C-alpha cells in the first residue's frame, strides 16, 4: 500500500509523534508512507527526506504564517500541499485532525482519485475542548466556532475513523459516524535503544540529590492543570520538605511561580533525547495532573507512555480513559482530580518503595510488549487493509 499521512504540526511536536510512530510501523510491515508536516520556517519550498529503506518519506511543507500560527490555518499552505500531493499516487490518505492544511488536501485526494480516506481524532479542540483553556477571552470567542466547525463538520466524510479514546469515539458516533467504521487506536511506547540507567547513577551525573523524592513532569501543560500540580506539590512539600519537582523539557507555564517555594522546582529547559531519558530515570515517580475538562477527557497525553518507557511509576488523575487504563495496566495510580488526594497518593507510594518499584517494572514491561508501537501498527494496518478490500 501507498499511504499519505497529513498533520498540521511541526516535526516532533504534538500529534506529529502519533503519526510518525504509526507511519514507521506501517513501513516496517512492508508498505510505503508519505508523512507531511509543517516546516518550522520554510515559506516556499518543500523539504523531503527518506528513511526505513526509502519506505518512509518525510515531507516538511511550507507555511506563510509564523510562530504558533503555523498550526494548520494558512490558505497558501493548503494550496501548496494539495498541489504537491496531487502529483503522487496513493491508495489511502490518513488525515490527523481536520484543520484546513490537513483536511482540504486529504479531501482533494479522496474525491479526485477515489482514494480511501481515514480521519484520526486524538484531541478535542472545539467547543467544550481545549479552546476553553485559552486564557484570553477574545481569542476564545473568536476561535471557538472556527475550531468547532473544522473539528466536527468533515467527520462523516471519512471511510474509516481512528480515535484515541472512548470520549472521542462517542463524540464521533453522536456526529453520525457509523460505529462499525470507528477503531480505537491508542498511543504506543517506544523503547528501542533505551537501556535503563540506574537511578542513583543518573542523579549523580545530573548533580541531583541522591536521596530526596524527585517528582517528574514532562512538557507543556494547561493553566488549570498547572495550578492543580502546584497545589498538590505544596501539600506534598509540607510533609516531605526534601521533595523536589523536576519540570523537564519545554514547559509553557512557570510552575516555580505557582508553588510556595520556587527553589523546590527544577526546570531543565529543552533537552536532547539522551538527557531527557537520564532525567526520567533520576525521578522517583512521574506526575500527570489533569483537571476534569473536555480538553483532558478528549486526549491522551503521550507523556504517560514516556513514563512507562522509562520504567517510571506515575500518578495521574481519574479523567477520561485513565482510570480504566491503570486498572487494566497497573503501571501507575489514578487519583481524584484534587490536590489533596494526589499528594496523599504520592506520599503513600513514597512510603511503600516495594509497590513503587513494582509499578515501574510493570510499566516498562508493558512498554516493551502490549503497549509497544508495533502492536498499534498492526491495528492501523488492519483498518487500511479492510478499506482497500472493500474498494
């Protein structure tokens, strides 16, 4: 099969990783994938690279907008993508979300060449979703109808739909998507080439306290979730004054300004892959605090999979599919979306090192087996094969 995958994200940002890992596994199964993302800076030219013995073609498409606006809205980028993709023949196109630079080129291929169309849904952007998390009320008001239209209008045009969780499955059904055409496709884990470093050695190499509880968090965060995390850490720190919160990689919120004692937060800033893995191994456990919101019910943060890859036990909150997930895969604990419960669960684990270690071991084993991206690849390939057999 020859498959086109389209994302509006920049390479190595957000949903790009979901598409990339699925594309990689589809190529390893013997197919050919062209993955189109938004170039970080280019405005006119396409940048094309080939990997996996030429089976995976990575395309960085130009965009006229700048900064955070390079996120799927540019009409010129939409036209360029459509023209470029029309010169290549595909059996199937997989659109990750429905912003203009993704859905219009995908529909062009779909309608002109009778190419099968799959649409992925892995974030709740529109009304009730992440648009409500924007702190600027004017932006919220302007973007809400636009995000909602593009997120919902085209869902019934797909021959098949992939969703990341049950919340989006039900939303698709409510929009009129036939349940038989919807497949749950979770995020996977990637442990290739990752030999787990001894935590004490990782701490020594990073000049971190050797005995203190180190709570880790990776990446960006919504403001309300950041407040939940800060409040939970304040409670934790009152009982464990030696505890530290390590915020790894890029984070859009200054967590150190939200806690009582700013020196208890260690911000690493952007990290290369090796150093990020070392910090993860240095942590005692990982946190994923999520408030009860549509945005959080409608997504699956990839950082949870990152914790399992690192063999790092985690505490999250019982939102969306997360409660059921930790019941089925006991690699962490789901607390209530309440800072007191989250802190209490953390202290309980710190006081039970055997349970803490067992959660980490279980997570790593799951990352290597049931939850590996290779199994996700088989799920997606089955969707593709079914569609092409129908045709």
